């Protein structure tokens, strides 16, 4: 039992840690607002175990950055059994919100009827792809659920960082920017391979400039889904003096069959890095799209080095 001056038993009292004053104090941790819309990751491509594992890891990263986040996965080409479609996930989120409201009313709680979007849909795409984005919009419309749709994840400096890491993991680039050691297999010209046609190539080119600054080698974007695009870029790079090329997929992974990437690399006789996959920046960028759509404080991304 305690008294106004302390515990009667003489046990120590845990006092709240005072907030550090000044501009160097730690920011208060951000949590998802109560009743906030769900973050629904719209996953393209034919679903499978590898795609599901990738998507689950990305939403896990987002949840770790924003406690309390309701994050879900909807597949554009799902089957509504093992791999739920985007339409089904949105409809389920809407039904759950209505059920919570009705349960609160039945319990006598003073609650207002929910309004605003049920979900914020984030396409799992590094760059614009008009065909896939049209499919996402169609799925949202068919669900008949109020949902906001964000832009794709790129271009962004964090994607340039992720590309750099994937190239270095494949032994195709130096892992550090200071170039303190050499890599015998490092490429002196990078083909940034995107999907989505000319618009995607232009967007990838912006991230490509950031990647070129990191690697100090030329980087040019090409379209995997346009015949001859990769070969033309490879010829241009070699014509400008690059002798050892590397192909860097500007892809999360599910957008296109990995065989297409392999065949493109073989066509121009160069090595290829892995797709971006569940690199931590992907989850953080997906969350940033969500928080921006809701107008809540964005997460602080790590500085690009």
C-alpha cells in the first residue's frame, strides 16, 4: 500500500523517464490511429508460395514501423481461396468495420457511424505499369468499397539504395560508395530493367540517375516487355565504352516471370542481379504511401549513403 509520499513497504518506485529536452530528443513513437483504414497491398502477377512469402515479409516490415497497423494482402490474380483477390480483401475489411460498429452499438457504446475510406490500397510496383494499375483500379471499383489508391513506390532514393545492394550481393558492384576496395566482377554499365513500357522506362531513369551517382558508372533504363529494348540499351552502353554490363531488375518480383529477366540477360550476354524483393525499404515505402494518404506523420526513412 502506498502513501502520497511513496510506497508504504519501502519498495522502489519506477518513475517515468523524463523526455529529453531540445532538438535532439527522441521522437514520440507513431502508432496507427484507432479505427484507421487498413493498408491493403495489391500484389500483381500469378500468386504462389514465393509471392506470398515476399508480400507477407513486406507487410511485416510495415507493421513493425507502425504499431497497430491493419495490413492485408490482396492478389490481382487471386483465386479467393488460398490467395484472396483484392476485391475480396476490400469487401472483407468493409464487413469487419460494419460488424465492429454494430457490436459497439449493441453494447450500448456511444459511437458514431464509421465514414471515410475502408482501406488504402498500395500497388506493389516499383514503377508505373498502366496495364497493372488499370487492373488495380478495376478491382477497387468492383469491390464497391470506399478505398483510396496510392501511387506506385518509385522513383525514390531508397530504391536506388536497394538496387545497389542487390548488385553488390551478386558481385556486380562495390558494396561501399567510397570505393575503398575493388570487385573484379563489378560492372561498368548497368541496364535497369523495368516493365510497363515507355512510361516505366522514364520513371526508372530517375532512379537510375541516383544509382549512377552511387556507383559512378552509366545506368540506362530499358523495358523488359518491349522487344529489342534491352538489346538496344546494351548496344548503346557498349558503344559508349562499357565492356562489362549487368542487368538490374527494377522490379519487386511478382510483376513478371523471372524467366523473362534471365532470358534478357542471356540475350545481351551479361549477368543479372536479383529483383528488389522484400528489401526493408520496400516495406517502408509502402507504409509511407499509406501514411501520406491518411495525412499522418510519415516515418523517417534512413539517410541514403
